[in-house]
C-alpha cells in the first residue's frame, strides 16, 4: 500500500457521516399521535430518541475504528520506510508529531511532513548503526 492509498483511506473515513439516515431526534413534548395518551407519546419519544442516540454511537464507533485502521496503515508504512527495526510506538510518535503540526492544512501536508521526518529518522538510525559497527 502506498501513501496515496493511505490518503484515500483517511479521506474515506473522514467522509463517514455520524448522522443517522432515516432517524431523527425529537424535542421534548413532540406529539406522535394526538389520539394516544400523553404517557404513550412520552414513551414513544424516549424510544425514538434512544434509537437515534444508539445509531449515533454506532456510527461514531465505526468511524473511530476506521481511523484506528488508517493509523495502523500509516504506522506500518512509516516502519517500512524508516527500516532499522523501528517500533510501532516510534512510528506513532513520528506520525503524531507530523499530524499535530500539519493536520490543519490537510492530510497532504501531513504526508509532506512525514516524508521529511522519515528521511531524518532514517538518517539518524543509519548513522547510529554505523557508529555501533565502528566501535
């Protein structure tokens, strides 16, 4: 998987809506059926709002899982490009740094920052490895 594929995955997840389709949240006092009791309408309101809230929670969970999967792809790609046995934690640190400094400008800016950081970390680890060999 290349960076374009990863960016498409982030874009896909980012576009996931957390607003339920076919459901709505009703205001207190909403009347569903004038011919039914106040108690029935109140219970119906609670039931419908619970369905709505449950679906919002489910959609948020799905979106969060999608971001976790996308992050895992990023960590894997960083580890692959840096090499030198870079840990997943270190890859996450690199990504989080790039994300925090550039996410306001979009994922493409984060990617550019990542490329610079990957190059920097790779060079540092390469030099560290050579120093160990020369000892």
